[in-house]
C-alpha cells in the first residue's frame, strides 16, 4: 500500500468520469427531507416525481448549489430516525457540501436556531462544520481556506500530499497547501476564517 500513487495525473483506465452527476439516498418522508435539505441547507428542490422503478416511492431531486444533485427515495409511511447512524461497509458515512466562507457565522446561527447541533474543525486544507440530518446522517459543511480554482484543485491536493509525506506528517496542514500552491505557481488568496480545533472529529 505504501507504493500506491497519489497523483493528479489521469490513471490508465478504460475511461474517465467527467464529474459527479448525483448521489441518491434512501430517505424517510417528503416533509422532513424538504425541511432539512431545502429549508435548513438552502438547496433548491428542482424535481419531484415517482421512482421510475418503484412508482409508489417518491423521488426528490435537490440542487446542491453547482448543478450537481442529491436525490432521495422517500415514502409517506416512513418515519424519520434522528439517532446517529453507524454505517457499515458500502454505506454512506457522510455527505460533504461546500459553503460560502463569508457566511459561516450565519450558518452557525441557522443551525443553532433550528436545534441542529454542530461541531467545527480545522481540517488542514479546509474548515468544516459537522451536523446531522433528520435521519442521523452526518452532514459536513466545507469552507475552503484558499480560493483555489476548481480545475486546479486536484493538482493542489496531490502536491499538498507530497509535501505532507516529505515532512512525515500524519495529516495535510495549511502549510502543506501553501507550499503546494507556491510550487504550482497558483496565486490563491487565503481566506480569513475563525480558528477551530485541528485534527479528527468524525470517526469511521
């Protein structure tokens, strides 16, 4: 495993994906799903129709903010289960969504006002708030520390990884990202984010 290549270079594969289209989860009911994903997270509900394979189930489509979709199979007979999930192999551990770094105070307030507890961590390359949806699924809200262009993001992360390995550090830190940006010649503004506890916070 130590020889596993971590790189932004394209792999030698039969084809390559061009991005994420959607992720679909089995949800509870329409009301609770819309109340969290639309009314708390601010996602637009852009399509509602029967599940094409099981028409008695409703399929909800939410735009996560950039045209990529998060969708849910829901049914009115299902009750939400707010207890924290303990996902097994092959299950979803958490969903992570980008948020505007300038709105973190507003996001904290909105979560608190809705009795949605949260924790906050400095993840090295980014800043993260963690909360849970109405079915106990962990939701991560990510604010990037650096204004990295999307088309250079993979390069920066791979280069930051190389910096981490060279320093024998356990995790990528802000200085590794800054060194990567410098080596790649990318002028990415560092954003002014409030200090947060570094390191781990959501177990696997």
